[in-house]
C-alpha cells in the first residue's frame, strides 16, 4: 500500500518535472495555432525550427559557443593539472596559503565580480571576444581542488619509480598522473562544458556583436521582442540551442550522473 | 632533486593558474572595495575620492533594500524546498521503484538545460490569458491573474523555476551519499523491528548530514549568483518586486553605468558570500572530526 502510494508520488513529481520540456517539444514540432491547443490530430512541422534558425545568426552562435567552451575547457585542463600537481606533490613555501587563496574562488565566483572584470577586459582591449568570455574562468578553483584530490591518491611509489628511470617532473605528470586521473578529467569536463554552454550573464555583459556572442545570448532575441511572441518559435529555438547538451546527456546519461556525483564529492 | 629546485618547480607549476586567479578573482575583489570609495569616472570628471558616500547612497536606496529583501525571501523560499525535494527524489530514485531510470532522467534533465532557455518555456506557462497556468486555473473557474505582472506573485513564480532547475542537481549529491550508506545498518534496524520512517529518521538522515550542509552552502551561493531567469522573465519588475542583488548590480553597472555604486553593492554581495564561506569552513572542520 505505502509502496503503491510512493510510486504514484514519485511518478507524479517526475511527470511534473518533465512537463516543461515535454511542452516545449509539443510546441516546437507543431504549427503555432496548436501551441495553446492540444489535439492528437495536430500536424507535425519543422517550420518553427526554420523560422527560429533564420531569425538570428544561429550558425555563428553555435560556432562561437563551441569555440568558447573548447577554449575554456582546454585551458582549464592544462592550468588545473599543473597547479593540482604542485599542490599534491610539491613542498614549497607559501603552499598552504596559496591553496587557501585558490579556494576563495569557490565562494567568490567570477559571476559575481562582473563590474571589475568588465573594466579589466576593457583595459586589455579584448571586449567582445571569446577570450574575454573565457579568461575569468580558466583558472578554476574547483578543477584544481578536484584534481589535487585525485593526484593525492596516486601511490608515491609510481612517482618515485618513474623518477628513478630519469623522467622529468612534467614527464612524470604526463605519464603517471594524467592517465590515472582520466575519470576525474571526464567528470570535470562534463561539468565544465554544461556550465559554460549554459552561462549567460557574463557573456551578455562582455559581448556586444555577433562576433563572440554565444547561443544563450543569441536566444535572448526571442524573449526581448515584447509584441507578438510566437511561442512555437521560441520553443524551437530553445530546443535547438540546448539540443547538443540534451542529446549528449541522453546518450551518456549514466556517465553524466556519475560525473556530477564524482565532481560533487569533496 | 634538491630542495630548492623542487620549491622552484612547485611555484612554476602553480604560476599560470595563480596569475589568472589573481587577475580575475583576487584583484577584482580588492579593486571592488577600492573603487567603492570613489565616484564613477565620467568623460569630463575623473574619479574622485568620496569616502563612504556610495555606502550612504546605498543605505538610503530603497531599491537596494528591496533587492536585498527579495534575495533573502528568494533564498528562504527556494533553499529548503529544493533541498527537501532533492532528498525525496534521491530516496525514490535510489529505491526499487518502477521506472526509476525514467524518474532519474526527469529529475535531472533541468540541470543540463540552459537557465536562459528554460526561462523562456516558463515564461509561456505564466503568460496572461493564454498561458498554460491560466488555462489550468481557468478550467477550475478561477479568475484571470497576471502571474509575472503582479507584485504579489512574480517572485514566487521565479522561485518555482529555481526550485525546478536545482532540485535535480542536489539530488545527485544525495544519491551519491545514499549509495555509500552501508546496507548492514538497515538490516540491523530491520531486525530491531524499525519501520521505514524510523530508519530514515535514525539512519539515513543523520548520515546524510554532511551532504545536507554541503548542498546548503551551494544552494545559498546559487541563490545569490544565478539571475539569468530574471533577465528573461521579469527584468526585475514589476516595480522591482523580483530584483535580486546581483541583478541590481547588473542594472546599476551596465544599464546606468554607475560602476562605483555597483562596486559598493558588490561589496554587500561579497560580504554575504564570505558569511557562506564561514559556514562552509566551520562545517568542513566538523566533518574532519567526524572521521
């Protein structure tokens, strides 16, 4: 009895949770007169996607977003690996203070320091560029923390053995530590990609032309037209911009969930 | 390898990340404080030292107080609900319910979607007259209501979106913690004749305490950090009823271009985050004692 009730409750909540997405699918694939009117006989169409695609330079936005996400992730992986290696396996003066200073970023994220970071970008003369969107996020405290934890679990003996064979510090890092940390890298990458694909406030501040604008900022075109919003087109645009993440998520659901779990355990 | 070389190597490895962190986290935090004591530079008039003038303005600024109290209510409304739901979801998904693969998918999907995109969908739900919510309430014969357009309901509507977006994310942390709870504890409890509710209250919940605190701090930071949906759904309106602190900073800094006042506002936000850090720090300490 309780079991049935529990299942029913869980399903009710599950359906409620998926409802907004289900609605978006409905509206996006049907003509706009059906966006508020549900009928099984409603004809399917891809016209909304076509309209949305032509309403803004989405091809460019896709390229921008991918470039931005790739650049940030590549920089994060390199920088965080090096720093984490230093914290995990080196003794140097000021290490603990430096680590505490790194952790500050877990609380004070770049998202909050928009005013000062904007003026820094302006002084550097790189406003409205992919680099400007990425720079504040490249040294990620979260990444350093996560990789340091992983590196600390690598047995010292492996490190020593490689050094005896004459490997340099960077070679040891590359040949011993990095291969053992692959699951952490995957986890971190998924978290980073979905964060930056979805990021909005900083990109909208720092970009002002189509040159560097990512998808999330491009999407705003639809909600900012106050008169006559065509909801079917909005839904189509919404699905279109989230599609790569959504498809990746559906394909790699298990890895996604496990990655977020792994990334969350500190 | 000798000691000095090792020390130099350590710093060299750290250097690239340290430079970027200093430039985009530490420097701006300090510069925010510094600039909050100056006036905003204008083409004809360079920045001048004005002491606490910005803070005095802030103290007398009703919009600031409203944003702060909105943010407070927003946090108070979203954090407990999303944590409670996350725990419930995790227990359900972790159990042997029918179709839990679907449930996990349903709960977690909002997390991977862009806030800006889902805000668009929710915007439609709340649309006056023909929005989904209006159609449902209309079917029950309730009068029309402009959900996002009236001061009494707009913030609540945004809170619903935030809970919907975040609960699945927090669920993951609970799920991870639940899977590490030893089944022997439950077996022992069952032998003692404990019911499911007692087991939850006496075993699951206490063991999840560190996770709860971790999620709590994250939820708190997020409630002061995430304002994307406001830009799409209400732009702080009606009459500042949905303006959160960071959104107000964004408006002051990038719509009114008053950067020094925005700096003073940012200082308030930084203080709040520092308070969260203290909570986190205290909690980390305690967690070490647990082990």
